């Protein structure tokens, strides 16, 4: 069944179509919410809320954007509101590990494990200093593997703005970290090739 057909049946109130629509996007919406909120329980609640909001507003979806982008926009807005209410910063460790291509497995020696852990902590502190406008493009690009044009669509920004924010975020991270920390983080890249 095509997405267009599924959407039309969902608009008509078909419970099976609604369930299929939710199931086909549930994992991606949850991962997005988790990457922003850094709390599995809150991410699950936000994902459910995003689907309820999307289904309630389904008649406003005109197909100008991809359905996934439209759904991601709803999810991001809900997560932003949740973040404002609790006034907390999110962790983007997964996106940052992709950014620096950190290895999932730890080094063999305890000293190396400690050095890598300290480097990750320094990296997180640098990310916290970035601010939302630079963190969100990183999450969408590195963790959710959206293209720059999809990120522009989701965040309602121009393509050049997204490219600029990604570049600025990377440069600020590198500038905020001392050269030794950057080299520790980039060792994972060399070792994984």
C-alpha cells in the first residue's frame, strides 16, 4: 500500500491504516525524540504525543514536504516545548560519536579507557555550549542521517543556513577541544578503517 493511500485511509478513520502509519514511523520518531530529550520515558511520551498531534492535524498535510519531514517537524516542536518546561540540556552522545567516528568498543588498557572517557566528557561539554540551533542540525544529520535539504525542510531553514550551522558546529567543537582531546577522538576513526 502506498503512503498516499495509507494517509487517505487514515484520514477516513481506518484504524488499521492509522496503526500501519504509526508503526512505519514509530522507531524513527522515537529515536529523534530520544536524541533531543535524552530520556527514554520522556522520549516515548513525546513520540506518542507527536503521533496524536500528527493524526489530529493530518488534514493539514498537503504533501509539499515528505511525510517523514512533516512528522519530524511536529516531533521537534513538541520536544522543544518539553525542553523549555524542564530547562535541561540534551545529550547528543550518539550523534557526536558518529561525528568523530568513535569506536563502540573500548580500548584494551584501563588508562586508555579513562583517557577516552575524559575526551568524551570534554566533547559533551563543548556540545552543551553550542546551543540548540547548532545541536539540532548535528542530530538530524549524523544520527538520523537526514540530508541537508531534508534538515532545511524540517527546521524551516534555507539550505545555506543548514550548511553554515553544520560547519560552524563542527568548527566550534574542534576549537573548544584541546588538540590532544581531538586526537584521542579521531583515533577511533583511524582504528576503524
